[in-house]
């Protein structure tokens, strides 16, 4: 059902086994709709611009699809246009597009940490999968630069991941953080590759963040960390969970069932399950202090919550969200929603899994099962 609306192949809608057609038709559709021949990923939220997030996500999808050709093309475009031709010298610029004078190039040179850790992680896993040491060496340099430029130690808290190098410092040594920027499986995977890095400690502080900022068992788009006080939700920063926080539920649902943090995180986020059970769909926005809902989430949100609903064992809600996707004519041609859908579909079809140490497990693509 879910596969049919994304990629034209049959899927009966459970996570028990790989269904669908040979190859990954949903990835082929994503490439057709959003990836230029030169490897640039067009972010339709940004008026046709490109973001480092889009490039990093596409690289991960290409790896899952075992699509080395497009992996290399996307990586080359990213290097040449977002990293000044040299990944070893700088992190990616987060936004590229048309300038006021109608030339094309970098619009904002600052980094976005979520894209950078997805890139470093994916390069490590691609190196392992394709036995390509160069990719692993590049990943090692990237994670070191991320640790140096985007990870800061907060007194009484430990290391935290800044969303970017500028614009997130608040008064008295506090910082504004985005919980969706640090999937635990990525942090575990980087910690597994780099024993001396900050990644294991960052995973611990991430769990502390969720424990402290989910009073109604709901994830916020943005939170604050304060020296010696820890993580807090802050009305000045926002009390809402929406287009950013939806990824928190997606990432949590994809944690390994052998990872002891998964059960804890599922409890911290259980307010979303209650909202979906009540309204039969995920909210577009929700107040993380009292659960008040504002608007119906777009179809891509229904895809994004499938892994965590499955992790909760709520197969009725899984079925209803898959049915909603079909009833709405599939996920629309909107970059962000389709990206959420591709992550969810790949996981639901068991095309990939994360081990408890963050290592990526890829499955051979099966032939169609009718």
C-alpha cells in the first residue's frame, strides 16, 4: 500500500519483511523529481534552491539503493558547490541558489550541523559497503571538523551540538538547539568509528535533553541549554513541535530494538502516539507543554511516524496512516515530505537497519512479491 503510492509497486504495509520491486522505485522517483543530472538536489521549500540537508539525505538514499553512480555524482556536486571543491578544508555551506543578480552560487556559507553529521556518517558507511578507503578518510576529517567547529562543552551538561556556527548563542552562555539534528544512531555510528571523539558523550547529553524537555512526552522544534541548569523548553525560543520535531519521531522509531535507549525514548515521546490515536493523524503543530494541536499534519508526516508507531507495536495506527497516504493520493511532490517518506519507506521495507552501535545494515533488494 505505502510502496504503491510512492513508487508504483506493491506493499502490504508491515515491517516484517522486504516487499516491493527490484531496485528501489521510490528512490528512482525521488531522483526524477528532485535530483538534477549533475547531482544537485532541488529543495522545493526553498524556491528551487539547494540545501546541504538535501544533498546529505540524497547521498544516504543512494547508498541504501546501492546506487554508486548517483552517489558519486551527488557527492561531486556537493563538494564542488557547497565545499569550495575541498571537503577537507571546510564544512558544507547550507544554502545554494539564485542570487539577486541572477547568478547561481552559495547564498549562505554557514554550516548546518545535521547535514554535516549525516554526510560524515554516510561516508563512513559507504566506505564500509563499497570497500573504498578514501571515503572513510574523508569521513574522519569531516567528523573532526564538526567536533571542532560545531560541538561545544556546556558547564554541568557536557558536549552539545550547535545547529550552526553562528546565530545560536544566547545570553549567559546559553545556546539554542534543534533536537532533530542529532539522531542517536548517527551519534552511535560516529562513536563506533572514532573512539576519541565527542560522539558517545554527545549521545548521553542528547538523552538528557529529551528527558528534560518532554514534560508532555512531546518533542519540541527548538530547546535551550543553560550552563549548570541543563536543558529547558523556553517560551522565547518556542513551545511548539512541528516541521522540525517530526524528524525526532522518525529517528527514534528507527533505533535498533537492541538499543536500550529506544525504550526510554519511546516513553519520552509517547504523547505523539496519544495525539495520533485521538485524532487519527499526526498534528501539524503541537504545544509541547499541554498537547494542544494546531492543524493536521501533511501526508509526509503520516509517513514519518510509521517507524515509531511500529516500534510502539501500534499496528492499527500504522495501517491508518498508510491508508491516509493512499486516500490522499500519495505524498505530494514536495521535497521535505518526500524525503521523510523515503526514510520511512526504506525502513518499513527493511531496506536498511541501524545496529545498536550505529552501524548501517543494508539488505539485498528483493524481486517483486505480488
